[in-house]
C-alpha cells in the first residue's frame, strides 16, 4: 500500500543518521514531507562519534531523492526556543504539521548508578527525557491548530520496561518517556491526536554499534568488535538474531503515524526480537 502518509508533514528529531534518518526516509517514501532537526555536533561523554552537518545533508538528499520536500535545522533538543523557532519555520514553509517523531537520544558512558557523575546524569535526562517533551511541546500546537488530528511517536527502549546494569541514567530517562507518552495521550485525545511509543532492542546504528558497547558485553577481550558482540547480544532476544535494523523501527513508526492505527493511542510497541520476554 503506497502513500500511507501522503500529503502529511512530519517533524523528526535526531534525523541526521541512524533511526532518525531511517524514519525520515521511510515516511517520505510513503508521501510525507519532513522537518528534520539534529544537533549535528558534540555532546559530552558520548560513547560514539557525534552526527555532523554532512550527515543531516545526506538525510535531506535521501528524502529529496524520493520526491519529497524537507526542511532541516541544526538544533539541540535541549534548547526549546531554538527548537520552536525551527519547527515554526518548517511549518510555515511546508504548510502544516501532522506527525511528530521524538527520536533524538544519546548513549553516554555507563557506570553503576551511584557512581555516575552528575553532569553525565543531567545530560542524559535533558536529552532523552526533557528533549522528548520539548520536541512534542514545540510541534503539538501546530497539529492542534490544523484541526485534522495527528500522530505522535516517541522513541523509548526495552529499557523503558526493564532495568539493565550500568545504564541507570538511560533507564531512568527511558522509563520517563513512557510517562510522557501516556500523559500526552490522555491530554491530546480530545483533539484526535494519538500518542504512542516504540521500544527497540539493540539496533544496528552507531549508538549501539560502537567500542563502548562491545567492551560492555566483552570486557574479556582487548579489541572486541561486532562479531564478538553478536552472540552475547543475541542471547538477550527470543528470536535468533543479534540486533534489529533501523528500518524495522521505521516500519513501526510508519504504522503508528498512518491512518491504519487511527484508533490506537497510549500504546508502547516493542520492536525487540522478543527481548522483553526474557
């Protein structure tokens, strides 16, 4: 079925690469125009190289390559005023807003929860929790003003539902995403705006596929790589795969953004190869 979000406009945060880029391209393939934002710069203590302006430009080229319009902005989701300005400008240029995908997130160096430095804790909460709230806050007035209803999808994690060692700051933020999702779903339902969340397991993107992750799972090796990580990662799943691909999450986002899910709201949808069954 083609054109599942035909004529709609989607705001996507963290769109320079990884899941965000995949979401932008997948929604564009099905007819949406895109407002794409990303910090495109450093965040302290990242466990992997940060996204760049060239990454965001590549996302734009991919969206244009499937015949859709895109407005991009280099914006930190922690900065509400800058975020709102970018969203307002994008809506002015593209004419409307129907979909919000609050996807931007970080992974920072882990430790036992009582040993995590305060700045590392605060950056995690500010990006992965407050940034989600600010992304929705910046866009939802436009959806309400449109009077057509809409769909909001928040990116959670299997860590929204269960604890994982050495990532307590991440777990806290992702548990909070569930609360934000459910609260927005209750408050925005009267406007026919649906709010749901997706919850990936390990995804084949730079946020997962990096040296810090490999060492976390294989501290016994001097230079572990993906092939060393894979069997241990697969053990966390019910299905016999080590990780999912970004497009697997994008297909879930597309479903929740489309009218196929028109009466689905307040739902947390795992895309986790059965990780939450363990």
